[in-house]
């Protein structure tokens, strides 16, 4: 049996869940799968999962991995263009400018395999599956965290983060014809979340530009002069930041909703990287996250190949 599925062969679906910074673990998952000759032919992504999935199918995985591994707190903060009078605290232009050279004018139709980005209709609360048109706009809509990034207007609808309705998008894979689905769940590591007693606030917020670690002192002074940045990101010893509370609330929602949907829509293979000890905003820990994604996937390679043999082998090959 060929583990690399080609057009006309049964679909192998990959559901990439949301989880903000933890989404860098998806890079490690894809690396491990490909290294063992396993190539998904259908990808559904929510939030950061949509971004990594889009990069993978657009042959930009090397680019996003290089960018992710080079991040530190200062660089992350430099992408946040604050807006006081806006539908989001961050305009998103700097992030868009970073992605534009790689995705400008690229559409879903340009990708070699099927992809769907999950978003939420802000007016109706409906789950929206984006499958056509501009790919970068769809990725932005999928990770437009309410209150942080402004909604994305598309076809007369305002769209926000898909994690509000489907944090680990297994159902789109199944609905679009996947005979087998692998799900990558970034919110399952409950043990990791409680692994370090007494540091819960650090895990919740995971982002403090005023920490001297890996941030030049001259740049800290620049940000400390901004009262807005201090109110949003300053984390005291015994209190989380405003931004951290917002993100933590989304994390709780994702965790509960993911478990509920997994019960009704179980995947064939469930990859659960041990990353609960890493905060949703700790983008500077890409090396750890990518390694954790690889490790969790490698452990399941025998199970994945066994499932592929049963579920993706042409049925006429079976004798009853």
C-alpha cells in the first residue's frame, strides 16, 4: 500500500486544532508524518491550525518554521500594531505584511489538495467553512481572536476565530470525503497545565515584554513608556495581565468545546502533544513546541500506518 495518497485514492484528512502559540506543534506533526511517508490529502484548520495547514499545502512550511524558531518576546510584540478606536486591539497589518509576500493573491484553488479554514459568523454564531477564494483572507478570518484582531468581512459577513465553534475540526474532514482522519488536539494536556504548582499565572499569560529575558533593555524602555501596552501586557507577580485573562478565557472555552465535540466526532487517530505547560502566548518557545509535536506523532506512527492499511486500502483488495 502506498502511504502517500495521490489523486483518485482515498482521502487522508488532517484536522489541525487551534491553540495560538501552541499551534507551532503542528509543524512538528507534519514533519514527522512526512518523514514516515504519510501525506494528508485534505486539511481542515482552525485558527493557528489554518495558518500552518495553509503554509504546508502552499509549500511554505520551511518559511513558517524558520520564522517561528526566530521569535522572541520583543519580535512578537513588534507585530502588534495597537488601535484604540477599532474592533480589535491589534490592527493585524504587520502580521498581514509578513504573510503577504508568500500568500498574496494565492487562492484555495492554487493548492495541490483540498483545504478548509474554520471561522465563526459574528452575527449568527454559525460555523463557517472557507474553501474558495483568497487563502490569506481565510486564514486571517480563522484566527481573528475577538477583541484582539478585528473581524474579517467576507461575503457580507463578519468572521472571527473558528475556535469559538470548532477548535479541532474533525467534522469538515469527514464531511468532505476523508475515509480516515487524524486530529491534532492542542488542548488535551491537562496534566501539563498543572505540572508546575505556583506558576499558574505564568502559564496563563505567558507573555510579559517587561521581563528582561531575551528583550533588549533599550526596547523595554520604549514599551514601558506606552501606557496602553502596560495595561494590556504587564503581569504582576500575583496577577495575570488583561491580555492574558482574555486569552485564558478562550483557552477554557476551547478545552471544554474540544472535549465535547471529540465525544460526538471521534477521529481515527488522536494526536495529543504534551504542551499544556506552555502558555497560549509563549510564541518564543517554538523549538519546544515543534519538538513536542514530532514526539507525539512518532509515538503513534505504527498505529497510524495500521489504520491506513485498514481504512485506505482499496476495498476490492479485501476478501470476505
